[in-house]
C-alpha cells in the first residue's frame, strides 16, 4: 500500500475535524523540529489523540 493512502485511511478514522487538525499541527511541529525524515505514531484514545512515538530516520 502506498504511504499516502495509508495516511489518508488513518486520518479518516479520527473522530472529528478538530482531531484531524490537531494531528496535522502535531506533524508540522515534529517536521519543524526534526526535518522531513520523521514519523509520528498516534492513535485516538479516550476522546483525544495519544502520541505513541516520534522518530527520525536520518
């Protein structure tokens, strides 16, 4: 599966538009701090977005 398709599916599973905006803001902050070669593992949990891991591959 193409990465963009997987990311789209994960974003679509978030409960609200607010949650999607929060995740996109988090990803932007991580990229600003670590550069483009980063990842953020997150999941919806108890009405919020729980960050599981942030990594850098560079």
